[in-house]
C-alpha cells in the first residue's frame, strides 16, 4: 500500500475511533456508569441519566451518523477518493 493509502486509512480509523468513543460514552457512560450522578439533574421533569438511557442517546447516535458522513466526505475529498 502506498503512503497515500496508509494516510487515508489512518485518517479513517482515527475518525472511527473518535465516533465509537463518543458512542460508548453516551450509551454506556451516560446511560449506566454515570446515571446516578446525572440523575441529580432533571430535563423535562425526568432525571438526566434516565433521559440519556431512553431518548438522549438516540439523538446523539443520529447526530453521529451525520457527523460521520460529513467528516468521511471531507477525508475522501482530501485523499481524492470521493465520488462525484
């Protein structure tokens, strides 16, 4: 694999690592690990830990899809592997 290909995959894996870390922190962290701490804060009448476990994580996951698509498009254009 040439240096451009290696740089492309390094950028791609870096993006995936960041996206998966956010996914883990929101789903497992906010919904389970930090739920007791977050439950001291209320959002719309519900404890924040419960809200993240039930609804908030879904909003974050959908946002992550759009962020991934945008950033991946930028990476593709940077390495000239994009589709026109």
